[in-house]
């Protein structure tokens, strides 16, 4: 699988986890953990192939776009954050993925 297909598949996975976390509150922590795992796998794989400047640029963009939002979401869940904040952060992640695909 080439890196473009792999990146697309991992973004699909992250988006799916965010959507599921929005819908299914009972499994939210599991979905968010899966989201973090998919993100970490993507970043590690991009780092291994990182000699190409375009791949390095893509990796930096993904990191800046998603890492803080996923970390914020995990912190909100750990602190029993307000539902509105959690939903807003999930929507922010979904919008970010949508923008990354453009």
C-alpha cells in the first residue's frame, strides 16, 4: 500500500472513531483510544518514510492539525469534561480531517 492510500485509510479510521464517539457515549473512551492509536500509527509510519520532503511536510501538517485536538479530547474525557466541550472537540477533529482531504 502506498503512503497516500495508507494516510487516507488512517484518516478514515480516525474520522470513524470520532463519529462513533459522538454517537455512542458508552464506548466513547474506547473510540477515542482507537483514534489515538490510528493517529500514532500514521505518524510513526510517515516518520519511517520521512526522507521525502513532501512526506515530511504531510507529517508535520497532520501532527499540527490533529495531535492537540486528540490530546484535548483525551484530557476532557479523563477530567469528566462537559458534554458540550467533548462534542465540540469531536466536531473539530471531523472538520480538520475534512479540510486535510481537500
